[in-house]
């Protein structure tokens, strides 16, 4: 299946190819030779993943410097710096370039950096991306790109703006950088295995940072502050487990389908095990309907102590692709292995590192990576599944784009009153 | 045991005796003390009255595992210079004395390990219970209402992805637990001890090889011919590139399964290439305590190894690359995200150690990478 009339972009009216590449030169072009300029990096969101992204960025290129850091919570910055000590001279973040608080992102962007790494909770991503692109910074953005429809639309506008300004947007859908998974999916998208007939993907795991049942906000903490500290457990910050975690499987569905637009989704979900004060579901089952009668089915759950797996099974005419661990192709009988990815011993590659290596290599060549549209679309695909479950309705791709869902206002402060939204009940819950 | 350890690392051990505060993680000592009291309640049998037994694990839905009685004795560690595919680090051979212990008949399986790993409590990154909303700070190991001694043993944070890596049939009692760091395995032993009242730990490298050989001096515990390996172990030659059900092959002479292959097994020791040069001939229960996170010893080879790596004397060592695809920094102390071939087996020594020794066995993560 080739991206043609089925390309999502035609549904969105964002015709990337025809956007005038006018105006602003890339910061790496012109008089400064792209290959020699020192690139200053700003880290926004200094948790474990953000620090991981920083270490990958610092490893990707010889002439980079971590220049500024921002996080909602000051101790996160100290911890992060402590964990980046091994990079010694590549880290130069004095007190005056460490910014704490919810406006830290803006200060990092204004601190004289060339590249920013966006690793705050996903609810903040569209706002942070917009600010970075407007300021002309190249961006690495972790997944997902947003948690609601308004956020996705904002990301698309930012991606378009980035195109006009010759700014790169690299993404954290990390499996698209895993050598073995790339080879396996390449066999699908190249047509080598024939048409995709159906797909069943799973993301069955455990809650990553579970809020305990009965755990309440401490008196000293603001409502928003407490929710941000436990962001995985709140829909407006994480988008729920389907967006925050299982979006990897959603993204691989989009990938297997060559990033064409889906038609609709029907889904179930709920809270079977969770009894905490958060408002995210703990399981989803979704059928994505695609053109040509293809159903892509996925299951997500975070059930502690039970059966767990993360497997994509892509059933094609000439074989079944099994990923992401031990990528392989089974024959049409579903059993006999036709191909299997085997990295050479000692030559295994870290997909997170590959992502940054490619990002910085392209910046050095003066090439622009702009994956913003597909990042937005993969995020929207997850929202399609989530909203189908939350509403209990068949939600079409077209209708979803007409919605104006916005889970939280920008500019909330730690001490603000921001009541936890009720857990969505199908039939009662409405997609705004 | 201290006097015997002196033969290996005299300075370190002497220092530990002088000052408890020099023990690793002294803040966790109260928990060790309580477990020690529990273990000390039971009188150990005489060495010649040790019997195989089955241990029930309440926190693992009463799952059980079988232990084989391994008699004390003497053996020669390492391989002779002429052994095919021998590694430099397997010599010089030394004669050692080993005291009796029980050893898991099988590699530790997921039905035992998953309840420890998926413990359903909010935990700080170091595994203490999270009581302050901040995952990066540790809280003291106090028991609060509704919490048991077992709960306050430091335990893993949830895994980033299912740790069976799509092999086998999910977390199942048929398959070995893998991707576990030596620190995590040691904490699992503490968790087991806290609920069974029996002291468990990883085997030392010497105990492991002694148990694997089961009295033999050949390259494998069934002889020297790798062609016979098909009957006794899983290597890259016969495993279909994944781990296999535990106990599916023949056991060694002492009734231990999968000592060759399936998953390599973690040991207690820091890896030193010249460990045997330093070891004293005739030493009893030698052990090289861990002071650095890498490298530490693993033994037995795996489904992912060529048959020669499965030999009784073959030594393996951990390295930072075993955590390569951990997306977070600092990388988790609990998971080897790139070691789907590395598991472990527990032992229960006949003699109950002192509180300090127990504590040292269970707090082995080292403080530097």
C-alpha cells in the first residue's frame, strides 16, 4: 500500500510538500559551517527519560554542550546533572541556566540554545513545541506529542511552521530506530510480504508509577503540583496509558499501514484493577478500521502481576511479522520462521542512541528532519482509540478532527485548583 | 566465616567487622536484623541429616520450588590447561573446601520472581517504599499499618517492558526469570528469606562450580564430549534462539537441572580475571565481595551461547552494556534490559550467617558503575 490518496495528510488539508520553504534559514546554514558549529542543547523535563535523552544527545556528536536545563521541580535538575557527570566538559549548566517551575521551558529556550529536548509530561508537549519552533530551535520531542485533539492540532501547526523555518523535529517513537524492527517493518512497507491483511498488537504490562489506593495529596502541596508529581495517573498530563505507553504499539500500527489515514475505531476499556484517586483507565481493546477492509486490533493493559507481553503481529499475504523483541517473519502457515533478525554479537545498537545519532548527523549535513506531521498523526490515532473506548461510540477519523477536545488550559500554576476529571463512563462521557 | 574470607580480601572484611556503618546500605540494617531473628528461630539439621525439601512462597500465591541437598566437600575449581576452548581466567586450578548447602533444583522461574517484581507498591528508584511523592529519595524501612516485614524489603520498580522479551509463554512457572541484575536477585533472596524464615542467597562462584561439577572433573558434568550436550543443556545450537522450559533436560549427578545452558546464572562474586591466582589453596568457601557494580560473575552459559561457553569452568562477566536499552538515566539498578539470557538460582547454606554477613550478601549492588 503506497501513500497516495490514502495518505492522512490529504484528510488533514496540511499539504506538507507545497508549503513554501521560504523565509528563515536554518541556524546551521549560511556563514557558520554546519559541520563545525558547537551545538548548545537545552533539556526541558529532567526526569529519567529526559536525562536519558540528554545523555544520548551528548553521545551523538563530538561538538555539543548541554547548556541549560528546566524542570517543574528543582531537585530533578540537580539529580539529572549528577547523573550526567560522566560527560564532564560537555555539560556546562551553571546555576543561572537551571530553571525550575512551570515556565522553565521558556527560559531554557531563551538561554541561547540551538537544540531543545522535550521530555516533560505529554500534556505540556504542544505548548513547549510551539515555543521552541517559534524561537527557531531544533527539537527532539518525546512521544506522545499531545494528550488531546487541540494539542494535536497545535502540533501540526508547529510542524508546518518548522517547515517554513527550516527547523528539524525529531521524534521519540523509538522503535522506528531499532535496527531489527526497521528491517522487519521494511519488509511490510516495501510490499515484499504483499498486502497487510490484519494486525494484532499488544502492550500488556504494569503501571509504571502507580498512585497507591488511598494516597491523598499532602496538605502542603498544591493540587496541580501533586498531579504533576504523579503525572502518569492523570489524563490531562499523560493522556492515559494508551497515549503515554502503548502509543508505541499504536505507532507501529500506523507504520505497518504505511502511515495512511484510518477510517474509524471501535473500542472498549475501563478500570478493572485501579482503585486510586487518578482518572486513567487501566485497559483498552481497540479495533482500528482501515481502507481495504483491514482491521488492526490492539490490546493495552496495565495489570500488575498478570500475563504481560508486548508483541506486534502483522499478518501479510506472504508472511507474518513478529516484533519488537526478536524481530522475525513467519511463513503463511504461521509457524515456520522465514527470517529472523540476529545482531552480530557486540554490535547491538541502542535505538534511543540511533535516534539521536541520526538527528545530529542530519543537522551537521544541513538537512532538515521534520517528522512533526506523522508524530501528530500517530498521536491522533491513539486518541481515536481512546475516545472510541471512552465514548462507547464508533468514532471516525474525520469526526475526531472536528472535535475541539482540550483537557486542560495552558498556564496552570502549582497552587491552582484543578479538580480531577471524573473517570469517563461510556454513554455519559462526551467527546468535546 | 570471616576468618576464611580473610584469605581473599583481608582489608575489606576487617574493616566491615570494625564498623557496621561501613556495611553497604547501613540504613537497611534494621530489616536484615529482623529477618535474621526469624531465621535464627529454626535449628539447622546436622550436615549428614540434610534432606531435599520443597519451599512454599506465600507472596507468590504459595508457589513452591524444590531444593537439593548438596553435601560439603572438596573440589578443584577451574579447568586444566589442556581443556579445549579454555579461557585464560579459568586457572590456575585450586583445591577448595565447600560447606554444605541446599540449592534450587531448577533456575528461579517467573512464577516466583514476578510477584517480587510486580509488587504493586509505589517504590522509589532504590526500591524503598515511596511515602513522599518523590521517586528519587529513599525512605527508611519502617513497617507502617498493614505492611509486613516482606513489604519493607527493597524491591524492584515496575519493569519498563515485559522482561521475558516475548520468549516462552509470558511470565510462567515453566520458564526462568531473566534480565535480572545481581542486586535484584540478591534482594529477591532477602524477600524469600523474610517470608520463609530460611536464609537464601546467590551461590558464590566456587559453590556454583562445585554444584555444577557434582564430583566430576571433565569439561562438562557429563564428560568431555560437547556432542552429548543435547541431552543436558540448551545452547545456541539447539535452543531456537530463546530460553526453554526449565528442567527439560537431564540433571547432573546431584539432581540439579540446567547447570549447563538455558540461562546463565548470576553468582555473588566480583569478577577478577586472576581470582584463582589470588585464591589460597585449601581455602574454605572463598568469595570475592562486590565493591564495584561491574564486572560480576555469571556461570553456566546460556541458550544464546556456543557450547564451549557452557563448560563447568567457563566464566562470564557482567558489563554496563547489559542495560543498553534502558531509556532512563540513571539506568535502573533492577534490570538488565539486554540480558534475556541471564537468570539465577538460589542456595540456602546449612549454617546461618551473622547479621552483618547476611546484610552484605543481600546488598551487593556496589556504589559505582
